[in-house]
């Protein structure tokens, strides 16, 4: 079984050279079957060790301090929040840790968020366990690793050549987008924002225009893909 959040495998003695021991990995994944498959795959290698398993952002923050991981393998979507948004807090607790985000799907804007918050990379689950194993070793060695299909775009965004989709949304439009993501109607959005129905419609319409969406459903789909919705 995977080590649960209440227990961590013993940390190495402070004098141990970093390359004489396995890479210590904190696995943050809320689906038990996925977590078990990752554990079995990674621990086939003597240089990789799962020292803790958390199923939420809150547990990950507690275990990052207690388990002393070298690498935090963080699922992007967790029951209590966004794994990417948690990177800053993780690094505040464990500055030497490297955070590698594992996502079912990704985009250049999500990958750019990972890099901007201090993450060591993002790899897609579809890439396979052998590539994940290699990515863990590379980030532990100080490299930054992104799935190949995202790398070119994320470099462009970080260099400022391509603005992130949705970056020009106003705070009010972001509120409207969050409510759209919750399945609220235009009338409900207007009530929630405390504005007239026509004003609420205008907010929603501008969200669609800025995301290049033709419908509210498409806007929500794009926003989830781009990491604009938690």
C-alpha cells in the first residue's frame, strides 16, 4: 500500500550525500488506483522512493514539511483546490523541493503558470509511466521538464511573445466566468454580482469574446483547459 499522509518514511541522515540515496517523492493524487499504479512503476527503480501519499492540497502541505521530499509529484486537480496554485505554498514550506505537476490535459498557459510559480515542470498522464520516471529524475537533478507538445508554446509565453488566453479579463469578468463554470444562468450571474440583467449579459458576452468562444459551454470548456477555472 502507498504510505498515507499520517506517516512518512524516515528521512536520510543530514550527512548523506544527495546521490547516495534514493530520490524521495511525495505523491499527491486523489485517485487511489492511479496513485498505486504510479507507486508500483516508480518503485521498480532502486533510485526512486515514494515517501508519502497525499490526496488533497491540505495533506500535501502537511506532508511536504514532515516527509522532506526531494520531488513533489502533484496532480493538477485535487478535491480541495488546484495543484498549480499550491506550488507557492509548497515551496514556502520546502524550498529545496522540486514540484512536478501531473495533468490529464494541459495547455501552454497552464504550463506557464507552473513555471511562473516556481514549479519544475508539467507532464501529461498520457505520456506513460516510463517518461514520468525519467521526468522525476530530471527535475530532481535540477532540470525543468515539460511535455514536448507544450514546451515550444510555454517558452513563447514566458518570453512575452504570446499573451495568455484570458489574461485581459477584468476582475468582474473573471467572477462571471467562475459563475459560468458553476453552471449559473445569466440571470443568476447578474443576481450574484448585484448588477442589472443587461449588465450581467454584457459581462458574459465579453467573457465569450475574450476567450474566442461561441457559446457559454464552449467558454467554460476553454477556461478549464487554460486553467482559468479551479
